[in-house]
């Protein structure tokens, strides 16, 4: 899933000059210079006839402004056989068209030695190489690509690497790049009794055996399922994971912070682990951002039988920040039965952008630094939305461009395609 966003913010004069007046539109307006009226639905199956559907899990921006989206694509079943799921990657130009210099047609599919492989997160190295993480057949899976879309054969085995943590149910949900070139994957180790999990790799794709035990770290919160969904790196190199404790079973948000060697940071909440119980009923955290002042911003879901978007801010010691929202927490209904903060990003001015709703439309909400809704965004209520195509759409990720525009990604569910939308920020 995307980490903290610290990109230079260009304001209205630049946007007006670049888009012929679009910069004067209200923040939260679709950017008409992107795709078709501000949205894109890409059909990989058009060029790959054995594909049935596809969707985006994460998105990142390259230094040159091109947009890299990763997720999954489902293949048709062969006669007498079964279909499967593969890593799917697409790269788009700044205007939302497929970048034909990537993989020949703008897309790339990668299978592993398993029936199913699902890409959940992407990160861009300083040299332009693209690291994609997820799961394949119950293993942590990671692949690296050159800037042209070829598998980087200097990484792992032919550009891919599988890591087995337990006897079943392992998945990687996020990826982070350390300044020294090492690669971190975070997720869940194990099935219904799963634990927070971290694996660190050298730049070559080999496990870094100086980290944890043989390159692996697993953290248990209790006897039930404890998956980690999001990860961020703090400025001092410490690693923060967020997810759920007793996921989908009257659970709560779970957080853990680690030293650079993979050991739990005992200065964080007393034992390296923290829980946030918002409703007492199946709450979970999806994403985390380490802010420049050392505070930790977390986004996820608060369950009341239905779910609402929830945000929390903690100080560096793991205590809720009382200057944010109501005692450190913000809960907001965005109008759907299943709202949640699927991804979050912080603008350079401190405003917080959230992808908020599932199974209906792409919905983006923006909050002030103190957690109050940023009401001018979206025309007066602090949120903006769009459908991709004529049916329902599901947003999963966002990132912020250098020119301040907000790129949101997910699935155009009615046509089962990669879906993108771009909104103006100012």
C-alpha cells in the first residue's frame, strides 16, 4: 500500500498556466486534462485476450511524473484447467495515457510458481527501478522491474523472490525502501492465528540475515488473527507497522514500532506495541504516515455494524495526540455503508487526504492538520467523488503529484479494469 508523501506544492498560478484555467476550479474538482474528463479505465484484456478482469491495489509517482499502478489480473480458465491471478503493472503518462515505453504496451503481467499471485504495494527506487510486493500461493512475493518494464534479473531469481514465513497464509501488504537500498516487506505471517510480519531484503533480493531472525520478524498480539496492512519509515530509521488485532472478531487497531535491526522499540507504548479500540467491534487500521514532527498518523475503519472513516494521530511515544480531533481520534461518515480510510497522504501544507469509500464510488476526503474537515474541498463538505464508467467503483490508493494534484486509483468494478482519477488540490 503508499507511504508518506512529501512533494513540492505548486499553487493556482502554475495550474492555471499549465491547464488553461483549470487551476481556478475549486479544490476537489476532477482534473479535465487527465484521461477522459479526469478519469481513466484501462482494459488490459484488450491486448491480452485470456484476461477476465483486473484492479489496482497501489499507486506511485516516478520522479519524471509518470504514474505506476499495480494490482491483479485474472486469467481465464484453460480447457480442462483453472484460471489464476497474476501481478499486474501499468504505467501511465502524466496525462493518463498508457506509457508505451513500459513493457511495449504500457503494461506488464508477472506470474510466480503458484496458481495465484496478487500485487498489493509498489515503491520506486532512486534509480528508477520498480519494486512490487504482494503474495503468491501463501508466500511473501516481491518482484523488481527496470524502468522499461523488464524483470530485473539481478534481483532474486529472474527478478522475483518468494519467502515462506509459516506453513500457510502469509501475505505481504506493503513495501518500503530504506536509504541504504534495502527493501522491507510487511504483512501477515500465518492464517487465522496470524501475526505482524516483516522481511528485509538486500538490494540483490537475498534476505538480510542481520535483521530479526534470518531476515524475518514476527510479532504476536494474541491468539487471533493479527495482520499488518500498512508500514512507514520514520526519519530516524525506525519502522512502524499498523493493522488489526483479532481482525474481524471484535478487534481493534494494532501498531508496532521496530528498531532498525528488527527488534521491538520498547520506548513505544512501553513494549513496542499499541492498541487503539475505537468502537469495540472489528476496527482495523490500513495505512500509516510518519510526519516530519515525529507524530504518527494512522487511517482505517471504525465499525458500528457499518464502517466509517477513522483517523488517529499519536506522538512519538505511542500516545494519542489530544490536539488532533477528539482526544486524538477522528471518525467521519462519508455517506456509504462501508466507508474506511483505505489510503492516506499528507500534503506539504499539513492537510490530510484520504481515500474513503468502498464498493460505490471513488471518494476522496480532506482534513485540516487538526483533523477538522477541510470544507472548501469538494465544494463545501470536505469530500469529492466520482464513478469510473457507469457502475460502481472501488478506490484503494492515492498519491500526490509534484504539482499538488491528487491521483486516486482502484477498480472500475462495472468493467473490471484498472481505474484512475485525478483531482485538483487548489
